[in-house]
């Protein structure tokens, strides 16, 4: 492996720990001790993945994410959010299109590696499938829609797992708020709609192959 991963957290202890873990796994980690340092590094280095903490000061993870997604040079870098803070439904809805996955602290090394590999595998698959679809004659807009749907479905599925854990839906004897259940159901419905559209595009691709 030679992928570079930018680790962004205002805790030196956590950054150093993640650097050690990623080095052992064959990645090239780049430490950044906060949002400002992250944005400075991105002026000269474009990593393959950004591991971004939410709870930072003075610039938190969501603000940092907004900055890098507004920049044409960095907007396509995949971002894996991680935090001890439970992600809210509002945050999930607002930022879901800008993140690839979410991992809770304390970070489990095995879970982290699985998430990182899942992101790289998905990115590679989507790129290859998009090229095949393009070569088969599908127009640019449909190819782009396919890539967006493919990523959106997987991110939403991962978010549902995180949100269910956050609201206690998977914990016995925990009463879950009606609005939390409704929010999760809305995401599940969105997944179904997107999966139907993805099937339509796949069928269209099959006809042109």
C-alpha cells in the first residue's frame, strides 16, 4: 500500500496513535493537529483519504469539511469522519453527501481498517464501472448520476447503523423517540428509491453492452 491518509485531530495523543496504526498497515499517514493545519497542508499535498475528527477547536470537523468541499482542488478527496460525539440526524442529513463513512471513538483499529478499505474499494469500483458505462455509450450525466447513487446508497446504509446505535434503537429496553424512528425510516426510504434508480441505470447499461 502507498495511499496517503491525512489524520486531523486536535489531540496529539490520538494523532500519534493513529499514525502508528496506519504505518503498521502500510499506509503513509500525514498528521494535522486541527482544522487550520489541515487546510494549510492541503495547499501543497492532496492525500488519498482524510480521517477527520468532529470535535475540534477552534475549527471543528464540520467547518473543516465545508472548507475543503468548497475548494475545487480538495472537494473530491474522500473523508472519513470520526468522533466520540454521537452524530445527530441533522448532521447526517446536512453532511451525508460530503462524507464516505463514520467511525466512533475510541477507534477500534480493526473497524477503522475495514472502513478505510471499504472506501478505497468503493472508489475503485465506481471509477471502473463509470469508465465501462461511458465506453458503452451512456451520456456523461447518467454516468455521473450512477457514481453519485452508488456512493450515496452505501453512505446512507452506514449512517443508518451509526444513527440506530446513537439513539439506542438496537439496545433492549431503550425507548426511542418517534422523530428519531421517523428520520431513520426516511433514510431507508431514500435508499430504496436510489436503489430502484440505480437498477434502472444498470438495466440501461445492460442494453447498450
